């Protein structure tokens, strides 16, 4: 049943994306930008609903009271495609930094252009970072929330943290709070895997790290606070009554934490 449910969900997930893009396109491009957020938020919420109904994986997001009223940087742990859509319904006016090539994709690129995201050329990291800081500074004047994944790419649960410098520079240059987001979604919706496992995918918005810290102190707090909360969620999932399969990175980390022996 796990294979059948996973296959059905994967097919329905992409079908839902295509059909909603086609259905909502006339409405989406006629609405003002902020009101048009209804469309991608509805798609994200419907995708999570499909995941719960088909695969038995329920999403539970807490700590939303930690989101500031004004502009901020939201820094989720990046383990899964799940964390690229799960937070969208809860964020008032999200702002993403993405590869410039994505803007060239029909329909998807048009949606991105409508919502005024930040496409960058990743050919030169220094140039891309300067471009991202400049664009984010301008767009966040309208109380937008910049979402950036500190590790850049998806990493398996329990893997040794590999935080990039980009978020440190954004924190220093933009002068807004950073809200870390912890979760262990990679246990249930693994990267580069076909199967979708049942269970409760928990995520938590942590208390914001206020602006004004040195680059070194900020990076230290971001890593330590995010990883500590992720460890809690990893232990909670692994010791639940119906734990998901654990990759070797998760097993190794659980042994380090004293939860697994051998």
C-alpha cells in the first residue's frame, strides 16, 4: 500500500499543480499582486491536504506567533520539497530568491514575475549575493517576508549542518529579524526518493533573532538554535509509535544523541 499511495500522490500532486495553473490563470493575472496570493496559497494548502488524505502524512506547524508584523527573513531547514510549499499559506507576502532560469518556464515563470520574486544568476556567487541584497532591500520596504534556506540545498535528516554565508550577509545588510524554522520533513517526504511516508510532519517557527548582532554571533545562534530544535523533532519522530524509516544520517545523529545504541 505504501508504494501505491506514494505513486498516486506523486501523480495527483503534479496534476493538481498543472490543473490549478490552467484554471486560475485568468483570475490570477487580473487580480492585484497581494490579492493574487490566494492562488499559490490555495494550491499549497490543497497539496498538503492531498498528502494527508492519500499518504496519511499530516502537517502540523507551530510557533507562528513568532513571525514579526513587519519585514523579516524566514530561514527554514531544507530537507524536502515539503518545506518549499508547507509554510506558504501562513506567510503574508512571501519573497523568494530563485534561479533566473526558472522565470523562463511557461506559466510558472509568469506566476513568479507577477509575484515579484528575486531571480538571480548563480554563475557568480559574489554578483548574485549583491543582486539579492539590493533587490531584497527594495522589495522588503513593502513589509514582505524573505524566505531563504540557509544550507542552500536539501540535506537528509540528521546530516551535519552546512550553512552558507549568504544568509549571514543578508542579515547584516537588511537589518531585519531572522526567524529560524525547524522540522524533520525529510523523514516523511525524502529528497530524491519516490516513497511518501505516513505520520505527523511537525515544523516550528522559532523565536526571531533580532538584528544588530555581529556576523559571527548571528551565525552561531542560527545554527545552534535551528539544529537543537531539529534534533528534538528527529528524536520525537524516531521514538513515536509509528516511526518513519530512518536514513543512515538520522541513525548516526540519534546515536550521537544517545537515543540509538550500536
